[in-house]
C-alpha cells in the first residue's frame, strides 16, 4: 500500500481493473444462482484452462487479502485459532477457509459453491486448508502434485532467465513433467464433465499464443518504466496490475496489457513522474507491503521504490511451445516459475533491469551475511536488510547510515 500519493493519481488501467474485478466479485453469488461458474485456485496453476472454459478463477491468496481488508482479520484468525489451528504458521491464505466457516463478516457475505477448488502440494498447510475449505463449501477438490516449488534434479544455469522461454525443457525433470501433464488432463476431463463443454488442442494453442503476446506487451510497459529518466508509475500501481495475469491467454488480458503499455508510454511522453522527488532508485526485494518509512526516504533523500521481487516476473510466464502439444509447455511452466523469485542472481538482474542504485531486503536477522547480501557485495550494489514496516527513529537511523555511508558514495563513484 502506498504511503504517499503519486503526482498524478493512479493509472487509469489500474482503476479499470479494480472496478471490473470488484463488480465481478460483488455479483458472484447472483451469477452462480443464474448458472454461472467460478473456481478457487492456488495461484499460478492452470488459470488458462479455467479461462478456456469461461470459468473465472478466484486466487487463494487474493481472497485471503480481501478478507483481511474487511478489517476483521483478527476475528477470522480467532475463528481458526479456536479450532486448534496455528494461523501464524500458515503462509498462504488461511482466512479464506475461516470466512467459509463464518461468512457473515466476509466480503459480500462469503462465497457460493465453486465449480472446483484446485490445490497444490507446494504448501502443505495451504493444501490442507483448501481441502477443509472445499468441504465447507461442498465442492469438488483436486490436489496437484509436482509444482513450482518442487525439487529439481537438473542444475539451473546462473542466467536461466535468458533461456527459460525457449529452452524450458532442459530445466524440467521429465518424470515430473509427465505427471504434471497427466494432472492437467485430469483437470480438463473434470471440467468437461462439470460443464458439458470440450476444449481442443487448437484452443489451448491459441490461448498460449495470446498469453505470450500479453506478456510481451506487459514487459514493454515495464521496460519503459525501467528506462525512463524518472519512474512514471508507482510500485503500488505496478503490483496492482499483477491481477491481470490471472486473465492469461484471453482477449481481456491482452487488452489490459496493451492499455498498460500505452498508458506508461503516454506518461513518459508527458513528462510525468510518479514520486515528488527521485534521486535514488531502490529495489525493494520482498513481497511485503510498502513500508511506512518509504515516505521518509523520499522526502529526505529523493529515494524511491521502483520495483520489488515481482516486478519483472511477468516475462517468466511466456513459453515457446509445440502447437501439436501445448499442454506440455503449460504444464512445464508451472514446474519452473516463481520458485526462482528469491534467487540472488535474479535479484541482481532485476536491480540492473530497473537501473537501481541500491537494494533493500526484508529478511529475518541472521548472524552471518545472507546469500543476497553476498551477491550484492560481489555485484557492487549497496544492500541493507530492513525487516520493519513501521516508521520509527531506530529504522530511520539505520536507513540514514545506509544512504549516507553506502548508497551516495557508491553513486558518486559510479559517475
């Protein structure tokens, strides 16, 4: 969440996406009553398949955050704690299950019965909660094995991001891929039984082609942001558009990406900058919310967050594929995707992409240097671990030392 207002307000495409997503959620119950369908899915599984069947997918962690945004997070955590669950130990969306148990305080009075809930073994606790959640909603549940967090038998190149689109098969274990394809076929068969529809290989190939086009447009917009003299779009707005990736392989997703690219281009042509002052570009290497001390950094030093660890991940969704067997590329992508997000080399690549002067991490304190700190030292990029969201004198003093003693001298030396 942004701690200060951008110069010209939010992107128009952000407001459009938020409005359309809100309208769909608000009308979900009545839509299901009138014969509509929807699915609940772990993120980054097979949203393209749901989209081909005309079944919108509600992502587990997104619904969790919406439940949290009601202001009743403590209540729903208590709902689970009273049943013996350790909510603090769960990382992926437990409040969705709590809201199904006591829907009165949930957004829009809770969810209707989904067509399918699709879980993943990448997080055992999430999988168990989704299974319990599906029972509470009385709907089919399908767990998926071998996923993006699975162990690899194959060594990954240091610059894997340069090869993943075209050479993805050499990063994927063939036995895991075979099982993943079979699981994907089971998902399709179940949805065909549930809906009476069928989808063909050509349908899937068209979807993946459209997905690649969507990703290319999205990345054009991000490259414009990275190359701009002054950052034209806040990190908050960049991340707000991540929801459009759930519309992968659809005309709507393509339209969203094109609108984003065009609006960023127009902002740059109009000389718009997102932040009041910009002298130092920072990569905020975490998925945690924007900290309150971001305002202090901007007002004191003109330091701004231009990216985080999701800011170039859209390109990881694009895959070359054999039109005769597109399922294999779709299955393979979910075996090698966002598990790379915490990779130090990927962090350095992201910082260079966005021309960042420094990196701020959000790691738990360690008695020795972390791999991220070591990677930054080797790359010559100042790094600090600041795992505090609150703004106080202690964190300000730490940030002051970092900017004054590390970042500014590094920038002077590079010029």
